[in-house]
C-alpha cells in the first residue's frame, strides 16, 4: 500500500514540475485562501492590534498581496513589487491577512528566478521600501524592535536561499551544456575520423584498381587486334594482362585484409608499400607509353608516407595519360628535391586543354585523391593544361632533410627511357 502512495506522490510531483505555472497558481490560491480566511474571520497574527473590519477594498488588498505569486517564475520582479506594495498598504491600513508570508515567497522567487542586473536593482528598491515601512512602524510604535529584526532576518534568509538555489541551477545547466557540447564534439570527431578513413580507403582502392585495369584494357585491346596476324604477340600481351591482374589482386587482398582483420587478435599480413624504388618498375610495366623517368640524385631517404604518396601520384598521373591524353609522343616524370621540399612533375604532349580530364576521371576521384594525399602531408598538387600543349601534374611535398647515408639511395637512381 505504501508503494502505491509513493507512486502517486511521485506522479503528482512530476506533474507539478512539468506544469510550473499551474503549480504556482495553486500556491498563490492557497496563500490567498489563507489570507481571506484570516481577514474575514479575524484570526491571525494581528489579533492583538487594532484590525480594520472587512470591506470590499480590504478584500482586494488581501488578494493583491498573494495572487501575483502565480507569476513568480515568469515575472519575478513584477510579482515581487505587486506583493510588497499590497502588503505595505495592508500594514498602513491595519488590514489583517497572512502577514508577510506572501512577501517571503516573493522575495525568495525574485532571488531564485530573476535575471541580473535587473534582479539586483529590484532587490535594492524593495529593500529600501521595506526598510522605510519598518522604520515608520517603529516611529509610531506600531512595530517593536524584535519584530523588525526577525522580519529582516527572515527576508534576508529567503533572498539568500533563493540566490543559492539559482546559482546551483545555473551551475547544473552549465554542466549539462558542457556535457552536451563534449558529446557533440566527440560525435563530430568520430564522424571526421570515419570520413577520413573512408577517403583513405577510397584512394587506395582507386589507385590499385584504376591503374591495373587501365593497363589490362590497353593490353587486352592490343592482344585482340594482334590475334589474327600475330598470335605469338597476342599470347605475350595476354600473359602481361594476367600478371597485371594478379598484382592487382594481391594489392586488393592487402587493402581488404586491413578492413577485415582485427588488429589486436588477427593482424593482417604486412606487405611492403610501393615507393620511389618501384617507379622504374611502374614505368617498365607500361611499354605502350613513351615515358622518361628522371630522378635527381638529391632525392633519397624519404619517409615512407612521402614515398608511397609519390608513387601513387605518379601512378594516377600515368593512368590519366592513358585514359585521356590520346596520342602522345612523350611523357616525362621528374623528381627533384630542394631543401625540405620534394617536387614531382608529370607532363605529356597529349590533348591537354582540349580534353578536360577532371570531368572524366571517375568523377574526379583520382585527382581528388592526389590532392588529399598531398594535403595530408602538408603539401599541394596542381593539375591542368600546360603551355605549348599537353597536361601537367605538379606536386610539392615537404620532407625532412636527408642524412648522408640516406642520400646514397637517391644517387643510384637511373634515367629510364622508353
């Protein structure tokens, strides 16, 4: 039975909390009824004083000293002034009521729900009016010193209590806002990480698939054309298609292995990432393009991330040349390092501005991938038509200063021509 009563009480409390104006209206109604009963019956704190008989205007004063409590949260300043002024008039005209109960609630509400600086100004003005009323009562011997001290102490305590609750409420709201902001920030960070990871995987898959498939398409087309007259050449080309497909499958397995594996319990098979050393192989695997690879001896000792990005940028540039440049007579791939910056340049003498490659490059995924790779390293990439015809891709990637032993790697770079 007790649990049922507790449930009912909690339901009532929740309803009052969810309907503050209704709760305040009930409080104002209760105080008003108490005041009217004390006024009409003649009982209350003023029995020993000369109390005025009830009249229509005295009843209005009693109602005016308590009814504004219904707006104590929505208009605390106006409510406090209305209650204090009505109670002051009741004291001046010796009208019996609930005493200073309404003023006590109004002062507490002003402190708890008022907003600075208007709250402090209103409290100062009301303190002056109440002090003036009490001092006037002492002058005419209507109020004793003890009553004045107790009234002031109670009203000050009510204001401090309301102010303390207000500070606590603002503190809790601030904590809730901080928690919500932190949660939003964590969500944004998580989304950003997911977006970055998706972009990284998209770049890897694009670089692996686009280059290999474009080479396979060219080789299979050449094999088809050579099959009637030169079956041996067609067989060799198909063999190259097979090898290219196998290499593409190996790289795809590596990328997908990272996606599927649990890095803590099932680490993926580690396969070396392509780098500067693999550029010669990349060029040699593409006999259909007249590519000249020039690597300056200053290039060497690159961080793995930079080396991989250089390889992928060159790979994507050559893929775009095969797809969109048309007939070309020369493709130049140059690498040069000056101080802390590595410059990568891929140029061709194809269609250039007459054929906007960005519109046909898988909706720009390849060029976008080059930009993202360079941006991740703090560098930049530009791609567009070059003077004199053709297309130019130029990348600048920041690198650390190579050591003497590291530079020997770059000194062995040959000039590969086709």
